[in-house]
């Protein structure tokens, strides 16, 4: 994703597997907002290490520190569709 771009998509709750990786290109940061449920989020850092999946949603959030992120993917944990607004900084 190019810097300062945005993506909006709906994560289907019937999808039992992870989404394909969204390649960010080693950006310094991103903003993730969900509406409608909780999702699992997993990242690959620019140095090639893979972060542990974490729950993210209205009441939960993961801490990635200051490591640049190369890729990110999502998985639904609920019964309702989750709208994800994602922007790269």
C-alpha cells in the first residue's frame, strides 16, 4: 500500500481462515479501526519476524512497539461482519 493511503473492506464472519497478506512495504505506522466485532490481527515486521496474533476490536488492542510493519492480515472471531478501515501513515 502506498504511504498515506486508505482501504475499507468488510471481513466476512464465515471466512474460517486468514485473509491474504496485505503488503505495506515496511511503513512506520498504520491506523486500524474496526466496527461490528473483534478480529485477530497478525503482522510481519520489516526485519522478517512474525508477530503473535492478537485480538483487536472495540475493547482490545495490540501493541506493536515501534517496529516497521511489512505485512498484515486479519481473521474474524465473531458472527457479524466486521468493517475494517485501514490507513497507512
